[in-house]
């Protein structure tokens, strides 16, 4: 069985690197950093709470960035 991967038009490795850099910068932005730290504090050491609280927040921040590259949520 063959798997096909769909890429955005004109999305190359340089744009991917830029997107990753922008995502990491968004995570380090003071407002987002505080939000993530607060979510981690709420989740504590409970992995299930991390999956319910922290991961969705990180996904939300990431989605805000990749929309600038033509991807939709």
C-alpha cells in the first residue's frame, strides 16, 4: 500500500525551518511561556493532566504560527 503525503504548494525545507524557528520563538514568547508554565503547574506530575492541559495549549500556540505558512487548523 502506498502512502501519499500532501504538502502545501511552495513549502520547502527552508520554509519548514523558518516555521520551526517561529514555533520555538512563540513558545518562548513571555506571554506564551507564562501560559505554558501555568498549565504545567496545574498538571503537576500527572501525565494524563499534561495530555489534557499542556499538550492542547502547545498545539494552539503552534497552530497560530503555522497559519502564517498557509496551513489551516
